[in-house]
């Protein structure tokens, strides 16, 4: 087999000829070793510089866990709660608005709605709560809460509710800036007995890809990503990234791709599973940049790699994702967000400029008349600077967070 340098030359040839890195070329990098990583990361980092320059972004947000009930059971999840474990079945509209208003006072611009998948399909308690409040489904109630946040605060909703039908997504599009679903993996083996997704029908790759495709058809600026370390092989991760690249090529709607590391949590089926290692993450980030190209926004969550997160700038990322001065990461409650001042210092030490962004990236709303509904467009016009970032820059947060 050719050495890594030869295989990288093939990648560079693909890129120079504007073809994107082919599946064959990317698969040939699956066996890159630790010694190969610096070369691989350098090519990916150069590619990021060409497409995104030296600006790195984050989204100042509040995290709103509208409900923690879920019809699924993933092997690593500590977010889901059954009705008898939950303090409350759903957050009320007043609770949602209280969090959003507190975030607004701290300069946040994103209301991230993360919630369990269609709990009313498993729990009569969920169905009854929704019925008592005049809603037929969790997604209907979610749309109502997004609308409230949009009307009553300056925050922009970004819902992340799992799989969505065309009708459900179209309704949410009117009241949100962007949406997301983690693809996580396209490996069918994770759905087999003993796999992380054995008891999670919504994590079937076909169901996730269908939601991503629907988003493309509706022109929704969409966030997705892969979860590294839950049991897939490198070749399968490449397949997942190629599937995302293919969707983006067809519809142009993938606004960012998250490369997230698995962290084992006590009291879960995967408690004894190894955490994703830094080397595996570096390889995955670099491969994502090579496969998705110079222009895509690529993110690693800094709170999941507190000790060494700046290292991923050397592998081609250009975004830190949502960072909250107010609410915890309910999915990873053991991992606090970095202070924004600290994030800025560590980003600048690596030679980059840190800027706050909205849940929707600038290129998805600047000079585009139909990307978002008119209330969202109006809100963005009031809050954005001429480049589409949050007016006031990181200075806006200096006093609120330090
Ligand atoms: S990871 Fe999401 S889909 Fe899976 S059990 Fe947890 S809340 Fe449900």
C-alpha cells in the first residue's frame, strides 16, 4: 500500500480539481496512524484557512430541555428520564420564557431546544399532558414554544427534537432560525443486539438521513454531525461523512457539522466503554474537513475536551458551537462550558479571532431573501453586524461572564 504522503497527494489532487475528496481516496486514509496525523491535520487545517480564514465562531445560547422524556433508549444517554424520574414532564411556557429572558439579559442570541424523541408514543403521561394543554404532539408544543420565544424575547430558536416529518419541519421553519439532528453514524451494526442504538428506532440511519433530506427539500439551514467512539469503525465514519457531503451537494443546506466525542457516563449501558481518544478525534476532524471541503463549518464542542480543546483548531475546525453563560449542558451535565473570556484567550493563542454568531451562520441569511421566515429575518437585521455576526463581538460578553 502507498504511504500516507502518497495518499494525501491523491486528496490534494482531488481538491485542486474541484471534485471534493472521493470516497475511494478518503477510505484510503482510514488506516492513518498516530505518526500520520500531523500531515493529515496540516492538509485539513490549510483547507480550513482557504475556505474559512482565521475566524472561529461560537453561539451564545441558552439550553432549553423542553422535555427529557423520550420513546428511545440509547446506550450512552443520561438525558432521558421516564415520567416517574422527571421533576416535570414538560417545561411550561412560563418556564421556557424565564430561561430565554435570563439569557437575553446576558447577551445570548440562541435558544437551543433539545428534547427527547416523541415521548407521547411511549408514555400515556406525556400524551395526557399535551392533551390537557391543547397539543396533539411534542413537536406541536415545541413549535408553540419557539413562537413564544421569537415573539417575546430577542433570542432565535434552534430546535433539535430528533426526527421530523415534512409537515412538522415546515411548521418549525416559520418560528426558528435553523434546526438540527445529529446523524451520529450510518453504521447499521450500532442498531444490532448489544449496539448503542439497539433500543432506539429513531437512530436508524435511514430515519436520520430522511430527516436531513427533508430539511434539504425545505431549504432549512441545518446542523448535523457524527458521534465518535460509540462503536463504529473508521470506514463507517467515512461513510457517514460522505452521506452528509452528498446531501449538502444536492441541497446546499448543511450549515455546520459537529464532530462530537463520546464520553462514558455512569449508570448507562455503555458505562464501561472507552471514551473517544484525542487521536481518534483528530483523525475524524481532519477527515471531515477533507470530505466536506473548505467552506463547511466544522465544530468540536469545547466542554467535552476541556483540557485540550484548542488542539482541534490544528485539524481544521472553525467553530466551538453553543456556549452558555447561564444553563448547563443537560446532555453532558458533568462538562461545564468554558468561560467566554477563556475561550477567547485560548483561541487567540492559536492565532485565530473569536466571534459570536447566531444559530444560523451568516452565509445562510445574508443576501438570501427566502432562507428564513420574515420575523426571523427582521430579528437578524436588528442584531447582526454587516458581516452577519452578533453586533458588539465578544466585548458584549466581557462583563457578563467574567
Ligand atoms: S440520546 Fe436522545 S434519542 Fe437517545 S435516549 Fe437520549 S434523548 Fe432519547
